[in-house]
C-alpha cells in the first residue's frame, strides 16, 4: 500500500476514534430511554466469543411444579422442577464510515485543523449510527435482510402467542409469551386521552409477579400525547432529579397505577433521522410498551463496542482513505412474560 503524504494522518484518525469510543458507547445508551435504563441497572453486559449470544432464563413449567403443602410422613414430590435454559440471539453488526480525501488532508494539514475536521466527521458518523440503532431497537429485527437489532417489536410483539424469539417458540412454550393489551379488543374502545391511564393500569397489573412489575413505559408520539393530555387536569408528575430518564434529557413523566411507580418516556422522534425515505423515527406508531427492565439486557461484544474496524483503507483508484467504526451484539431478554404492550 502506498504511503500517505502525511503518514501520521491515519494514526490521528485511529486514535481519534479510539479516544471517542467510550463516549460513543455512552451516547448510544443515553440516546435511547430503554438502553439508558439498562445501563443504570448494570444490564449492559459485554460478552466475548461464541457464534450466538446466550441469555440464561429460569422459568416455571406448570407440569413440573412440586411445591405443595404436606403432613407428617407424607411422601414428598421431588420431581425435577424450575427448568433452567437459555435463549439464543444472533450477532447484529453495525458500522459507520469516516472518509477523508487527499485534498482535505492537504487543506487541513495542520494537526489542530485536521483534528477539528476529523471531530466534525466523527460527530456526523456517530449521530447517524446512533439514530439507526435507536430506530432498529423498536423493530422486529427482520429489516435489512434480518441484519438489524432484535428490537421490541419481536421481544414484546402485538401477537405474543406465535412466532419465535431467542430461538424459543412462543406457541409451544406459554412461559415465553408476553402480554398484549388492545384498547378496542380488551378495553372496549380505541386508546385515547380519556382511557389511556385505565388501559395502562390494566396492562401493568397483568405484569405483576410479587415484587416484579413494569418500571418503564415507552410510548410513540401519539400515545405519549394521550398520556400528557390525560394529566392536564392534575399537576404533572415528572422525574427531574437525574435519577430517572428525565435526567438524561428525555421527555419523561411518572405513572402511578396498580401499586407501582414507573417512568413514562417519549420514544418518538423526528422523521427522516434514519434515512431520507424513512417516514417515522423511534417508537412504532400507536404503541406503548410496559417493560420490566430487570430482565432486559444490551449485550455488546467486548471487542466490538464502537471501536475502529481493521486498519487503513486507501482507495485503489482514488486519493482518499476510509476508516470504519463498528459495533456488534444484540438486545436480549430473560423473561418475556413480564413484558407488555398497549396497542390500538
């Protein structure tokens, strides 16, 4: 490979990316309400090796429950119980490119000028990568020939009794089914400002198991607006002390219903943030997810968490260089039955 006019340029690019890797990883988790909550709980868990990501699960098989009362010398049921298994999730890979032409290198040959230019290019690449991954975190993972993140649309689907998630068939194993609450079907009327609090309460109660309960509601623009309008008659209760998602700059409220306190955050956003043809951004229209984040995880590969990919790349027939920054991993869940979604 021929030498560059300024041999230190590629080192500057590489070190700039490396120095920003931790910041980019933080920006990624802070950019998404669900991921920020997972980070606060310590549920961002890097992994290394293997051809899939395994997420351990413990579940109850109703046919093998052996817990019971007894009297005196009665024979006890000691049949094996509480199966422990694992859901498997494929690697999902993302990359963004930072390019620099030979002319741009010459025009910014001073180290400070070059770093300023490089910093600007990095910010653009970071923003585009974060926006794409944030959008994909709400989808079902089938986009771009099934190369996208396995997001909430598959983890907590509108129809939870069919399909496969994490390698486990929902139709065969009811313990792996989440809860879907339809305003029209279950509540008797389409979701609106007049009934959204009642519907959220009904959904949340279905997701309570002892001390387990939803701690995060993520809504699209429409349902978030319904919730805001439903609170107009009372003082709006916000989480602004930095401990909740509002501390990260999110439009965040609180929900008190069914004996629980949960953050309610806006998962919508500006259209076109993913591509010029993208008509929506963020959470899927007319959806609100009720999530128990104790059982959700972001699993980045420890060697591919927003770091430079490979070495120098110089075009064969162009006076330009390209550097790639990449991420690999997936979103995982260890208990689907404690997750729910409110739909029309």
